[in-house]
C-alpha cells in the first residue's frame, strides 16, 4: 500500500518536473476567465498612446449657479424643482390672476406650491415698509386667520373638499393686484380719493380671481357669490393696511 501511494506521487511528480507552474501562466488563465485582459489594454496604450474613453456625460465643475442645476446626473430634476419652486407654474398662476376673465382650468391648483404666495406676501410687506407702514405682523396675522376661516367655510359648503395648502396658495396668488397697490403707495399717498378707488378696484380684482379659482377647483359655480363674500372681507383688510398706517395712532397715544 505504501509503495503504491509512493508510486502514485512519484509518477505525478516525475511527469510534471519539466512542466512550468501553470498558475503563473497569466496568458492561459486570463484568456479563459477574463476575455478582456489587462495586457490588451496595456498594448493599446503603449502602441497607440490614446487614453480610453468612458461612457456617460459628466459636467465640468462651474460656478455657484451650477448648484441649482442637475450637475451632470442624467434624469435628476433640478434643485429648485425638488424644493417645490417651479417658475413656470408660478408664471402660469400669476397670469391667471392678472387675467381673471379667461377660463380657469380646474386642475390649475394640483400643484399647491407656497413659493409664489410667500413671495407675494413678502413683497407686499416690503412695499408697505418703504411707504412708511411697517405692517408685517398684521399681514401675516390676517393671512393666517383668513386662510383658516376660508378653509373651514369651503369645506362646509362643498362636497369635494379642499386642503389648507391649496387655500393658502390661491389666496396668496390672488394677492398680486394688492401688491401693485402697495407699489403705488410708495410713490403716491393713498389716503385720498385715488387711494380709495385703487383699493376698491384691487379688492374686486382679487376677489373675482380667487372666487373663480375656488369655484373651478371645487365645482361649485352656483355658489360663487357665497364664496366671494368672505374672500372680499379678507382682501378688504389688506386694502386697509395699504391705505392707512395702523400702528401710527397707537404709537402716538403711547407717547
């Protein structure tokens, strides 16, 4: 038994004494398991001297504005769109408010963004501040209480229902004519006949646009006057802020 095993190992050892070690032969194993071996790449680089090209589109680093783009990632939406800021939607809704006589699409408020309303509220407050009326607290207070009240009324009046984000979005976009009145107040004093006429016109404009959007979204065309009444009261408060300086009398009494 010992001799047989010795003969086996002896035969195996003698049969492979003159054969080089197979696991050092890189050509055979690479060609068997790795069809595209490194040797072919090295030969291409050494002979041609051309760097290999890689697929995909990689954008070169640019300025700070490239942070608001896709940055070379294919199929990736822009950063502003991920944050809910879409300038095309803001422009479309603003044009709907500026032209309230056109037909309002019932799906216009599917994207209930708050970027446009917050921008218009901020611009309205800044314009009143430039005209000598710091009314930021009253503006956001009236906006918050008015949005909650109109949200409650609309859900009680309609069968479809609406969420609070869409209510705030509609009321904020329809404040755009009132922002124009605030811009006029920087140049001209509105505590007169001109200011009263502009305020009444802006209230009618804002109310007509907001009630039209609410009616189109909630499909309650027979109740437009009922919807327009509380909306007109809300925009009337904003008109009073643009005409009169609410905190001036209280400051004079304190002195």
